C-alpha cells in the first residue's frame, strides 16, 4: 500500500488521486512523494479504464509543500553538492508535474485546503483548478520570502495562465490569496461550496474529456499576446528590474532570478522553460542567502512557533481571562490582539478615561478593517465586548496572567507588581513588558518571584511578529510555559533569553545605534550613514529609527540605566548624542517634529542642519566608503551577539537570528547574525573584527568565544556546530 498517494476509479472511469500521507497530519513533498507520483502517473497514462482524474487531498490542508527535514538537509549540504546533481534533484519533481499535464488524460485539482508553494504548483500542472469556498484557504507561491523561486513550474505556468504583468508581482511578493481573490486573478477556475467540490470536479471532467494545457496547443501566446518582447511587458520588466534593485540593492538574488526565469522562459517552449527555471533554482540553492533565510525564516521560525523552548510536562494553558496594566500604545495593542483571539481582557490604567482610550484603540483598528472589507461589525462588537477598561485591580481576581505594560520606570513597576499580587490567584503569572529593566531585579518586588517573567513586546503589537520572553533566576517552568502559550495564542514568534542588561534585542540594536552615533560625532555624513544602512538591507536608517522610538525615551532609558548601574555605568556615544539633542535643543524625535530630522505637517522629513553645527562633517574627500560605514554598523552587532552566547543570555543561535531579524530589522538576507557569521566564516569574522578594533576601538574586539571557534574550525550551525549545552 502506498504511503502518500491512493488511486481509486469509479464506474464512470473517473479516478480520484488522493494525497494522504500516512502517519502524518500534513501532506509534504519528499522523495517518497515523487516516487509515488511517478507510479501514479504511469498507471493513469496506461490504464484505458481511466477517463479522467480528480487530484485532491485527505488532509485539512491540501499540500504543505516540501518536507521540512528534507529542505533543512538539502540546504545545509548544498555547497558540497555538484551543480548537475542538484539540478537533477530539482528536476525530479518538476519533470513529474510536466508528465502529469501531458499524460493524455484530463486532470482537475479539487483544492479542499491551503495549498501554497508546491501545493499551488501541482495545481497549476492540472488542467483545471476548483477550490472550496473558504477564506481560510490560502493559495500562492511564497518561495521568494525564503530566498528561493517556485521550481515546480511556478515561474512558467502562472505567467502563461494570467499573463506576465499579472503574474510577476505575485511571484516577486510571494503573497498568498484567498480563493475568491485567486479566482479574480485568474489562476483558478471556480470556487464552490466545500460539500460540492468533488461533484463539481467530476462534472468538469465529464464535460472536458480532451483537456490540454493552453501552452501545449499550437500557436499558444501568453495571455493578451503580451510576451516579454511586447512594448507594454518590456517596459514593465525594465521598470520592475529598476524597482527590484532600488528595493533590494542586489542583496536578494531570488527576485532577480524569478524575473529572469519569467523573462527567458516565456519566450521558449515549456519543456525548455522548465529547465531554465531549474537552472536558476540551482544558483539560489547554492548561495548563502537562501541557506540563511531557509534556516532562520522557515525552519527555525517553525521550531520557535511550535514552542521549542516550552518546558515538558506542563499542561497547556487555555486562556480565558488575562489582565493588561497600562492602556498606552503597547498595552492597548496587547489587549486588542488577545481579545481578537477570544480572550477576556481587563485593561487597567490610573484613570478611567485612559483605560477607555486604550479600548478605543481596538475600535479604531476595526473601523479601518471594516471600511476595507477585512472585518465585519459583528466581529468588532464581539472583540470590543471582551475588553473591560477599569481602574479597579479587583477585576483581576480570576486572571490567569497579567501583562504589566506601564512606563519603563523601576519604581512604578514595583508598585504595580505589589498591587497585582494582592488580588491575583497564587498561580497567576505576572509578565513585565520591559525592553531593558532587569527581570531579576524586578522580581525582588514579588512575594512569588517564581511566577514572574519578562515579555518584551514590540510596537505596534498587532503588526510586529516577535515576543522576547526573558527568564529570571527564580522563575519556574510553569511561568515560562504560560508566557509561551500566550505568545502562540497571539500568533507571535517567541524567543527565549536569560536575564542580562538589555536582554538580547535591546542591547543588539543598541550596539548598532551606538556605533552610528560614534560615526556622527567623528564627522561622518548623516546622509551617508542613513543611506549606507538602507543599502546594506536595514529597513530604516539609525537616525530615522531613533526619531521613531523617541530621543526622549532613549534619554530616559539611559538615565534609568545610569541609576541602576551607578559607578558601573559607562556613558557612550549614543547617550551623549541623545542627551545633547534632548536637553540642549529640545529635540524629542518625530513626536514633536524635531529630532535628527525636521518634520513638516505632512510628516515629510529633512535632516536637521543643526547637526553639522554640533558635530561638523568631514570634507567629502575624507568621508569613508559606504562599505566601511556598513562594516561599522553590523560588526558591533556580531560582537554583541557572540557575547550574548558567551554570557549565557542566549542559549541558542536560533533565538539570536530570529530576534535580530524579526525584532530589530537585522538584514533578512543574512539569516541573522549567527547565520551571517557562519556564511562569512568565523575565522574571517575574527580577522575583520581585529582590523576594525585597530582602527576604531574596543567595541569591535572579537569575543573569546569566536576566537576559540575560529581555531577549532567550528560554526554555529551544521555538522561543525559548537555544542552550547556544554558551556
């Protein structure tokens, strides 16, 4: 009996080819899948009793795409695999999809659940696609998001179905579509009620006994007759290429490979075009970018989302009621997301009007969603009914967890924690939302420190994908498990770190900001600093991000740290620059229209000319290269990431890579700081740190961990990975 594909034939000669992987909740593509698909096509094409085929799934999700373990192994081994061998591996699946559409029998795909990546590609290789009417179903080709292209024919069939102008944005953005949106785009044929799916598929087969793919018919032209050489498409390709490079600065090879595969392939017969696609896929698989992105943004993000750090033996918490203290932007965001997921939320602030304003945040969010057709008034009313704004802590007497999201002040937080412990059940968890205040110190205010934990949210909560969970020395496994369960409920990717100054994300971005302020004080052009950051792949320049966070907020944080550390506090360039701008010039950032930039009424910004008066710029001839500026930005972060491992703040490079990318915008194409160091080579990283230390100071000094790893030929990932459990 087959492990994945089951083929049955009814009295009318209609075969049902069911994808239903045994002993698994998901259908995935692996070598067994390819082998059994090959066998199934052999039978379909040779069995005269089979008149047509319905391809469908026995799982809730139609087809999840490639097998996770297989992708991980293939990606890690890619540098050692000859190009020809890798091409054959890629071609083994693509060629079977091609055999399927040319087998001489009509095949309709009855899509009953989400089908992204390989799921969409196998559907495109069928002669028709009928989808169940369910907005939870997603269709699309998201491979670009992990540095790859859809190599099962996606770059060739989609443009031939809907035209290059419609297909290219879908391929380059990797967006997933609902069935109705996919229908309007044109790459599926019909959306029907779920209980009519199989009947409609059979009806199509009975009415279309001689189906042939459009591109296999004589005289086929790309829809609209608009091939790559037509004026409109040629112009679109030129513009799109310019926009690609303006957006990626040549850091991301996948979009360029996709555009090239579409451009070249659509001018060629399908069989040749598919081989062109596979050739481009080989190049991507062999590169460091795809390896880092696959590892971090696909494999390791999946592990984190499945709560890889969750303690064993602790029952899962089904949240019914939580509390949020502080109804500002962060607290209101937490309340909105949790209430949306069906949890009752008590939202507390000092004054009722402040608590009410926090609830109004959810109302405004829903109004925008309703106006855009993304939500209904009934959904809004149900969510708002779950948010209970108040000033009374007694409303928390049956809360399972409370997120404390008050101002970043040790004294205020201490008062809140004390008030919470007076009313909360003994097993309730208090989770402090803090970006830097030590969890061990805050827990000293607790009668039950074992139930205290840190949960560092990022703003805006509803959009930012990361939560940094911080464990103190006295916290117990149950507190960690509950914090992770809440993160999962909220749809966030959690990383887990140990307590330490700035935890991971705050100190990590701090190393970057501090060095850029060093450069500013040393006369490096502010415009050069901002542009170099964008070119290297950072989403926003360091001066811009400082304005967005708020210079006054950064100044307060530095003052709090100075108070905490006393004589151990060491003022740095960042604290000096911020102090000057805030205290001497009243510049607080975007919030008051004055920061590193001046902001007009419409929010447009220009660099403040006064920067040059405070910190005069060097002449143009003495300005460093963009590459040198970028090295000075990124390498302090690499130093700090390694120190976090060395000091035990991080116990896994996975958390550092995810935290760097999802939390503070470290360039995604690197795979994160640890993946980046592996790609460069640890010995090369140490060599560059030595050069930068000699030129600019001890902030670039290579940690002993990296020096030891370089001597031993170790890496953070793969077969030579350092064993961090022994540290």
